[in-house]
C-alpha cells in the first residue's frame, strides 16, 4: 500500500489535482482511497459527482461512536473510496484536532484492513503546518509528501514552509518529501521559479498541469477531468502526473 499526502496552499488546486490523479489510477484498476483532510470537506466532491457524504466529524458529533465504516465512506468514480475528515463548526474548535480525531476514527473502524487500498491519498490544507495538519505525515500514515504549487509568491512560500516542516520531522520517522507538483497559473517565469524552489529545497518537480478551461468545465459538471473529458490534453497530463507520483513514491525520494 502506497500512502501519499498531497499538501498545498488553499485554492492552489490540490484537491482537484488529488482527485484527478486518484481517478486516473482507479481507471487503471488500482484500489484507491482519498481522504480529505480539509475542514471544508470538499476534497472528494468531484469523484462523487457532488453526492452527499457526511464527514467523519459530523458523524461523531451526531452519533458518538454509533456508526459503521460504510457510513463515513462512499464509492466515487473509478471505484475510488471517498472519505472526508471534516472539521468543527466555524469558530468552535481546532481544525487540526479534527483531523487527528478523524484519522484515528478511520483506524479504529478498520478502514485500511477492510478496503485494502493499493494507494491512499491524504489531501491536506497546507497554509499552516502545525498540530493536526501534520497528522498525515506521522508514522503509520503517509510515507511521502507532495506539494502542489504555482509560480505565485504566496504559493511558493507555502510550499517552502511545508518542505521545511517535512525536513524538520525527518528524525522522527515521519514522511519524506516526494517532490513538487506544478499547477500552472501562467505567471511570469513560472517554470523557472518553481524549478528554483525545487533546487533550494533539494527536491524536484515531479510533474505539471497546464492552466486550462477544461478543468473548470469539468468542475461545473461536478466531475474530474478524467471522467468528463477523458480524451483531452488535460486528462493526459493528469494521467502522466499519476504515473510520476507513483514512480516517485516507489523510489521513496
């Protein structure tokens, strides 16, 4: 089982990237689980076509421990297993602690043993890297961390902070840094800027996605690009990225 965390600044497209990579791998016959670790609980929305899925924390609040594994999962496109950790009601709690509680509940309910996925993606908000937001990096969860970034300054800054956090935890047996994923915004000298960051942190750019209306067109249909426009150039880029991420994870970079 390959366990991969996808981090990135809010709004950079990490959830869209994770969902399309998951869909591409699912189409190839791999069993894939995507766990949304964002309080908005929208990581798997495109995979499930907009269908409702209660978050783990919503179930805990409403039922205590009186719910089953099937209550907090659903099957998405290409049989990707979808899970949303969720978060506290706005202004009432710590989102990081919510991630800890949700991931512990998945373990308690035997999610990994029951579904036996080939690949697990943890989709994690990367504007802050502290407390519960580091939970997917900890031993027993993700083995590699990949960061989605553009060439925009704030995105690059967040990516560098995440890389620094991973490096800071390296002596604790936490996840290693797998590489950067360039989600282009067509800013000036974008490839050069992201490449420079990769060199600075001692990593590499494992793949890239071009800016395209195809992505927003698919989102309006509540689908991944892989499902909505399977023959598009953007779908081909996501499939190539899926190959690159798995290859990097296997190398254990």
